[in-house]
């Protein structure tokens, strides 16, 4: 008989090194079984082809995921110059092939420089972005021609770490550090377009999401071994997770109790931050996500309600 799902699991953040061929939803489904709860979510989808860091939340920690999604992300990738695909990556059908042998190192360096910094990027038509309430990829599968307007993104770093010629193609190994909402496969597409030969992504690995690193992640096999041996899925507690995800607002016992009752208090500190903060109590627990508003500290989400 299957174990009954735990409706109130110990909350925390789990870092998973996603394998190739798995969707992010596949990983969430496996984690639900391993953690014995339905209360699992993820921050920032990885395509099935991609590997690397997937940040999962269990229990109340799922409420923190919305703050993770907006963090910058770092990837390593391989881009092939000389071919366009329907999906801008290796999972899609090839639509054009062009001899890229005449492309020089200087040409590539110039095009990369133009794709670094604050740029306008049109996401891939085969993406999860909603257009009039429907995912773009579904519209494409239904036979529609989909054009998604360009939007501002920031490419903090776009570095070529290796290059080689494969037949008439050029393959580039790259490292990119980008703002939330940036599509690395769109960078490959746009790099190829700038060089006049087309391009797509052939490999992608996410190595950082904000302060979270894939070096600290575990594979599903490692997590399964722990659970099969009678242990629980290791997770980063709410206090430590909140401090990694958001700037910290240290709370006194009185302030923590006030926020725990859903009330606000006058902010007497000199610290000012225009954004969400992790309100951490004297014991290191995450009491609430708070904001400073008109000289007051107000809770946005309470994680540790006060007892009457």
C-alpha cells in the first residue's frame, strides 16, 4: 500500500541536478514521491534537453519560489553556427543549413559583443510564454505562425570558452550570465542570424540561480538512495533559504511576534531597501517576507504565525 501523502511536510529548499531528458515537471513528480507530499514546486523551468540546477520548494517553502524566479542565472552551453531549427535548439527539426566555414573569430567576437549588456530579445516561438492566455508552443504545434515581441533582457556575461569546426559548422562552448527571462537558445539563434549563417543550441547546463549553485545540488539517484535507506530528502530550512534568496531584515523578539500576528510596526532602523526582505527572528527562523512601506515594516507572507 502506498504511503499517504504528508499534507504538512517539513518545509525547505532542495537543489536538484536535473538529468537530460527529464522535464521540470518530471522532477517535481519524483520529488513528491520522495518527500511523500503533493506540496512541491520548482523555480524556473529547464527544457528537457538541459541539465543542471533546478530549485525545488517543499511545503511552505514553495511560497519562496516566486522570489527565486527573478534571480540572475548562469549557464554553460554549446551553440552550433550554420543551422537553424524550429525550436532554436537540438530538439527541433532543422529548417536551414548554411556553410559557416567563412566565419572568423573576429566576426564571432563582434557579434557576441553586440549581444552582451542590455539587449532586446524575442523569445523562441516554441516557449512557455502565454499569448492571449495560451502557451506559445501549443500555438506552434497547432500550426500557427507565432511571433513574440522582443523584450528587454540583460546579458551580463557572454564568454566563448571553446571553439571548433565540425564539417561546415562551427561549434562554440560558451558561458553566459543572464537576467531572468533570457533565453539562451534565443542567444544562439540571434548569434547565428548576426553572422548570416543561422544558429541553435546543442547543449545547456544551468550552474547558478542567484546564490544557489549546482555544485551544492544532488542528483535524483542520490536523493533516492537516501530515502531508500530510511532517510528524508535533505533540504535547506526556511531561515537559511530565506537568507540566501532575499536580503535579511533582522527582527527582535517583539518585532517577530508582531509580524507573526499579521501586524506591522514602525521601522526605526537606518536600513532602507525597496523590495522584499527575509524577516529573520532571533532564533534564525524565517518569520515572514516583509517590505518597508511608508516607514513601516509590513508582512507580505507570514511563515511562522505567533501563538496567542
